[in-house]
């Protein structure tokens, strides 16, 4: 049987607080991520900055760090002239940075709370770097999809992640391929987190009811949920999921800020539409792991962690 670090952690603390955005936080700290490698570019150029972001999230109250490997794939690195051995080193480095931040925070704070490192496995659509992770309008034969994901999954597990974060998944076929791939690593476990078309369908149009039948039959998938979606879309989707699965539900949406495509700038979230303001509502809808995705920050995580202290 695979180890279930989520179930273990939830026996000690509930809900489990996830970290927030990595890439947009790196941008806020001066990184230029206008690049197909996204935050994986920083693994190559400024790895200590990734460590600092992880450390700041732990200090803010996060109990799970998601590694900087979302867009770190051998195929993506190969396009930049890196051979597969170096690509593997960088993927393992993403784990080392998160583990070191976790261990340093634990030593400094004296906390005995569970602190996990989740290895990010972004979708094929992220590698394409054209927004396909929000559409799911791609199809690869299952064996090709497994071949794409296998080296990163193997490197993350070799480096000692507590579990995998198969995240921002828009495609039912890709989720099925990842479940099949996990069977090659029988001691591993993962959460699966999807992007949505609406509260009843993932981005490629597959009904959540169909997706959950497959997820429910996969013992290595230890939590399921949604990420990188609009904040106001969360509660209806959680209610759908709550009726379809007994697995712990997770959610880490975007900040609630509105993006203006003309000015290419972000504007403040509408009143009543922040992670902190929605936190209790999501708990009531079944969420047991809660964090943030794009444009969220350590301050957002500190605010929701404070909700647990009341």
C-alpha cells in the first residue's frame, strides 16, 4: 500500500494549509518569467530565491510546500539545450530547496506540526506554454503521455518528496495516464487537482462525475480538488466534489484579483472575495487542504493560517 501522508497529517491538524503562488511571487521579487520555462527558469538562475520563497511560506503558516517543478520537464529543458542528466538534477534541486526551507524553518521555530513537500507535476499543457492547461484541448496517446511525465515523477520521488502534486490538470485522458504511471511507483501517492470549465466539468468538458469515478478507484490518489481557478468558482465546485468522493478535498485558487488584458495589469479583488474571506465557506463545503495559486502571497497564507487559530 502507498503511504498516505495527507491522511497522517490530517490526524494532527485540520485543515492543512498549503502554500501560495511561487511564480508570481518570484516575479514580485524581481524575476523576469517571460519564458516558456516559467518558474523552472529560476531553478537554473537563482535557486536561492526559490528557497527564500518556500521559507517565507512556512513562516507564514503553510504546512505544505509545492516544489518549483511545475514546468520543469526534460523535454522543456532540452529545448533550452540542457541534456536529460542536467534536467534531472534541476528537478531534484527543486525538492532539495523545499526540503531545506522546511527543515530550517522547523529548526528555527521548534514546531512539531506536520510539514510536507509536494512535488509539482504540471500538465502537458504547461509544457506547451500556450494556456492549454485551462482548455485541455490536446490529446496524446496514453503511452506518450506517460513517457512525458515519467522522468520528472521519477526524479521527484528519488529526491524524497512526501507526495506528488499532479496539478492544474485540464484533461481526463492525462489524469488517466498519470494514474497508470503511478502504478509503476507503487509506494508513491499523489493529489490530483483540476482546472474547470464550470462547477460540473473539468476544462476539457469531461463531467466531474466521470472523473471522480476513476479517481475514487485509484488508491494512490490521496486527495483531489481544484486549483488555478477564479476564487468565486470554488464553492460550487467543492459542493459538486463533496457529493462525488470521500477523499479529502483540496483547493488553491487564484487571488481574486481581476486581470485587465488591455493594460496588462491586475486590480484589487472585489469586496468579500479574498482567500481569507472565503476560508470558512470552503471548509463548510468540505475543503480540508486550502492554499493559494496565482497572485497569492505569503501574506495571504498568513491570513488564512490565522483563521485556524481562532
